[in-house]
């Protein structure tokens, strides 16, 4: 993988981790499995100008 693509991959994974942390703060009373569901729902409900494959982890 080229260096620039590796940097994009790292940024993508960091963004997912940040969204997961946000969901944990907003839903402190739910289990981790439910956070996974919320994260997956968020990933699938992206704006139409967000092309590309969806990857949760």
C-alpha cells in the first residue's frame, strides 16, 4: 500500500474511533454491542456526497 493511502486508512480508522467515543458519551447506559449497532447505523446513513466502501473496523 502506498504511503499516502496508508495515511488515509489511519485517518479513517481514527475517525471511526472518535465517532465510537462520541456514541459512548451520548449513550453511557448502553452495552458495547449496542454501540456497535449505533455505529453501523451511522456509517450506513452517510450523506450522498460520501462515496466509497463502508468499513466499520
